[in-house]
C-alpha cells in the first residue's frame, strides 16, 4: 500500500502597496479587475487573429520574366502596396526558376521546374507575402505566371 500524499493548494494573497492583505470587497474589486484585464487581452488576441485572416478580395495577376539576374516583387512599396495573402506560381519554362517568399536567399532552394506550380498561403500568418525573389541559373530563363490575392 502506498503512503498517502497530501496535496497543498497554493492560494496567493493579494496585498496593497503597504503589504497589508486585501480581503472582502477590496479583494473582489482586484480580482474583478484582473479578470477584466484577462478578458480584454483575449479579445485583443482574437481581433488580431481575425485581422490576419481579412483579405480585400482583390487579385493581382502578372507574368514574370525570370533570368539569371536576381529580381524581386515588393508588394508593400510597389503595387498593390499591400502584402499578398496567397500567391500561386506556375512555371511555363523553358527553364527551372527559383522562388523565395519573405526569406533569405540561400543555396539549396528547390527549383520550380517547367510545367510545375507552387501555392503559398499566408492568410493566417503573422507576416503576409511582402517580398518575392526569383531567378534562374546562369544563362537560363523562364516565364512565370503569378496569381495572388490580397
């Protein structure tokens, strides 16, 4: 038979600025304020989440001419002056293209081959699609269709 264990419940005391224990109606007032603050914080998180999901419902369609020179689309400083929520890229070739969204350009980025496509959905992300880098290998080129929503 195992020895019984006593569980102690820790109940923090609320004290005023002089260190005196707050009880009765004053304690209820403090706990009410704390509860109200927690509810406001939760509402703020919910609002931020809903704002992230908001999309204007507009479409931005373009055709990119990728070459062996690094190029980019800046959706914030250039048209449409709003980050994209989603973006669909289709490589019509003739060569593979590299596409990087919001990231650092590094080695090891997988190519998007001719007749392949890729879809980026940043609707619920903290950061939407603000910048897109694209390029091909040396001496290569590709035509890339883009359909983005913001």
